[in-house]
């Protein structure tokens, strides 16, 4: 089983810091509003401030390491396997002949860190392999496409016999 890029930990932390920053901004806005509206309870700003602290401690420091540790994927000749989950483990195996669409996703932070994600769409579900190096993601997408074409031509040849 293969791992995703170790840069994923840093990317996930940056995302959570942005999230915590939004909560701190809300806490500051409530604090400023309390100056003008004395009917607001003094403790009201503590709720978003506590949410920001929780996000920094749990979602930015603990969870990214665990997500990275427990995410694995493997592309076999006829299927793709993905193992993920921290507390609730998930093991998915999708036959390649069911894959209808392969997309890559890149956000602004991912682009700066030279990362891409791969989405595999079937008729029933969508699989996502997150945060691979750009060249590795492109190569994996190309390899999956070739395996799908190879399996399709193999099935067509067997159907002709």
C-alpha cells in the first residue's frame, strides 16, 4: 500500500489555521459588538474563541498526523483499494471497469505546495486520493487510465471469442 505525500500534513494544518482564524475573527467581532451593545452577555465571545482553540489543538495538530498515518491506497491490475479512517476504518475496493471519470483537483495552497488530489467517479460513489505530488498524481492518473483501457480491450476480446 502506498502513502500520500508527507506535505499533506502541512497543507491540512494550514487549512485548519485558516478555519481557526475565521473563528477568532468572529470572536473579535462579538467582543467589539459588546462595547456598543451592552445587552450582549460578556461571555458570548468565549464560544468562538473556544472553537478556535479546539480547532488549533485537535484539528491542526492531532488529526493531520493521524489522517496521514492511516491513509493508504493501492492500484492493482483490476481494482483500486483505499484504506482510510482514524477512529472508523474504511476499506474500499473499486473495480477499474466501474470507474467512469478521473479528475485531478488543485487548490491555490495545493498548487503552491506542488500537490494534487485525484477523484475517481463511479456510478455509485466517488473516491478521492488526496495530496499527491503533482508529477506522481499525473502519472497515477495516466496509469489508471491505461489500466482501464487495457481491461476494456481485454473484456472486448474475450467477448468476441
